[in-house]
């Protein structure tokens, strides 16, 4: 499964969700968006689950790799 990585730690908070949605939309079915973030992106999970039909919520995973580093996998159906 192909993955596209998006490191959001240096992106201003107001620009993060539009960038995430644009990048996710550009993925092909079966690909995954890997997000590197400075906090747990749980609110994003709920947003994607409610608003994006092609988001595979069952395949979502998040891992805390250290202080200020969370890596989430957002697969596309």
C-alpha cells in the first residue's frame, strides 16, 4: 500500500486541515496519508469519519513516537 507523508509540525494550525483534506483527496483508492503531527489528531479522525466517504476509519492508526510527535495513518477506500 502506497503512503504519502505530510509533516504538519511546522504548518500553521489554521492551514493544517485544508492541507490534509487537499492531500487526502489527491490520493488514489488504497493509498494512505501518513500524518506527522505535534499532537494526537483524534479530532481530525472524527472530522474525516463524518465528512469524507472515502476515509477508511477502520484502518486508521496513530502512534506516539515521542514528545510532540504523533504519526497517524489515514487510509483511503
